[in-house]
């Protein structure tokens, strides 16, 4: 990464970057994002040390203005945008100069462009004192944001797409709750009732489908994961960004999901948004990458790669949000979300059961094959529903949950075994007839299973303080 500044000399560019990050209060060498990183010392060095911020506390904008430190750093990731870059940056710069009362910076993050984008960015950095140009040798919006944000000295970090599809009047409401300490992150949403959006049906369908999957499969509470208009407090970013892995478009979702699991507050701003017909985003490829990202992130959290407990303690905003309390159940505890996740897991379990049953019939009778197939899929089904449908993490009560899951399995086995006895009492059915009857019986057993899981096995019990947990 290289930073371009109109006053930067060749000697200064090669000097090591040290100093204090006012957003975090941490001193010493500034972490290098990759080999060959060159950071202008003025970007961090020789700046006054401010008190370390904590989530939930207001940012002292007066002290920052007096010290000449930007309150807001807006990053614009770009790749081969030489045609549109200058007009967009000048429009954003004019808006911030007119509407934002404090110091700001615009950082153009060039992601390995092969056209004249970097030249345009460097010229803008020379002409406009609040503009910086950063060149990265690797492509990827996530890589650009992670690199620039971790190196920034501003306490509020934001980004927006270069096409400025979002009306800039939403920038003030996006940043204000972060400055006051009310919220930890803020996102623009195109899916709120009061948002005004102009875009084609294909993008609308893909966007709503993706967010539906996030809500139903991952229990996400935020409404719009991919709107290119977001902000985060630097004290929160310093804690969360090292645990994000995606370098491209899934970065937004990954950061939001981790923040939500840590109990942080995300403020949503309805936006006026106009689709850019010349956008270079490959919708289908991005959607597939996002699905792979959802799988990877879910696996990472299930395996403990992301230390959610430690992050919650470090960020220490307070008790878990209302979505984790029984009286005000959030999206993850909604009946619709649980049914959607339960249905997807049930479909996979049914397909696995059918395959195991047919395989078992090669060397077992119908009842034995049914029992083995049902037992194997029941254990896996209980584990999947425990983690994904009802959001139970960790090993607490794991044995009890599986024991009670086996009781639920016994009820389902009784229904399917009874169905087999009934069909064999009437005729000598072929395997496909047996399988058809068993699938119908399994559907009935599934409905019973969901009710027992929801109201017995994974029922939420309130603590005396009003916070609930899974029994």
C-alpha cells in the first residue's frame, strides 16, 4: 500500500511509520497491512495522544478539531474508475465541506487498477488537501477497507461506492449516532419502507433473496447487508477487523454478523438510492461468493475461530440486546426465521435419510434400515438445529440437548415404524412404495419434532435479571 500526499517527499515515504492512533490510544509502530506498505508519517505521527475511547462513549470532536485530526475518514474503494472518479470525489468533497462541521478526510483506495485511476487519484490528492490516495497491489473491496481502516487515525470510518448511488444527504444521519456513542456501526438500507430506490428487477430480486437467506439461515437482524454506504467507530473496528477474512464483497456481511453476535448496536438509515447502470459488479458471481462466505463464516463461528466471548468482554457495551431477551424476541427467535432454518435443515436431513435407507435395504430389512437411517440423521439434525435454528453456541447442556433429541427421535421412529407396519399389513410393497410412505410419515414426525424442539428441548428460560438463555 502507498499513500499519496502533496507534501510527501521520497525520503519521508520510506521512513517508518510510528505514533499514536487517536482512535484507539495505542502507541508504537503502526501495523503494516502487507509487505511493501509505505505510510506517510504525517498520517499518524506527531499527533497528540487522546484518551482511549470505549464503545458507548461520545467522541470529543472539539479536541480532535483542535488537534487537526479528522473526525471522519471516508474511504472510496476503486478499480479502473478513471472516468467517474474525479466527478464523484469532487462532489463528495464539496458536500462534506458544506454539510460536515468537523475535519474530514477522503481516502481513495485504488485496488490494483490497470487504467489511469491512480493518476487521477494522485492529482486529486495534490489539489484537495482533505483527499488521500492509497494504492494497493491486490484487488478486493474488503482488502481495501480493512487495510485503510486499520491505518486510519480518524475515530469514525466510513465508505461508499464510487458511483455515489446513495444520496449524500444520508451521510449526516449515518455518522451522528457513532459520534454520540449511541451506536457502534451504521448502515444505509435500501429495504426500509421509507427508502426510495431506483433499480432493475434483477438486482432487486438478488438483493432481497440474499438478505432473506441471511435472516433465515444466519439469524441476521440488519436489513441490508450489501448497500455500499456504511460507517463504523474506529475503536470497534480495531477489535473486529482482525477477525474478518473476506477480501471482496462478503466483507460487509462478515463484519456486520460478527458485530451483531458481539451484541453491538447497528443504526440503520433509510436511503435514496439510484442504481448505476454501468456498474461493473458481476451479480451472479458475487451472489455465489456470498453464499460460500455464509458457509465459511457459519463454520468459523461454530468452530470457535472467532472469539465472540472475548470480543463481547473487550467491547463491553453492556447486557445483551433486547433480541436476546424472551419478552422482546429478535429476528433470530422469530417463528418465521426458525421455521425457515428448520425447513432447510429438514430438507437436507430427509435427503440424507432417503439415501441411507435405500443403501441399508441392500443388506437389512425395512425396519432395521429405517431405524439406522433415522438414528444417524437424527443426531446430525439435532446438532444442526441446535446451532443454526435456535442459536445455541458452546458446549453447555450439549449432552442434555442430544439426549432429549434422541427422545424426539424415538417419537419420530415410532411414527415411521408404525407406518411401515401398516403398509406391510396390507401388501408386499416395493422399496419405492415403502420410501413414499416413510416420507409422508416423516413429514408428520417433522412437525412434531419442531414443536418439541421449540417448546421443550431448546426452550428459552428467563434468568431472574430478565435475560434469557437456552435451557
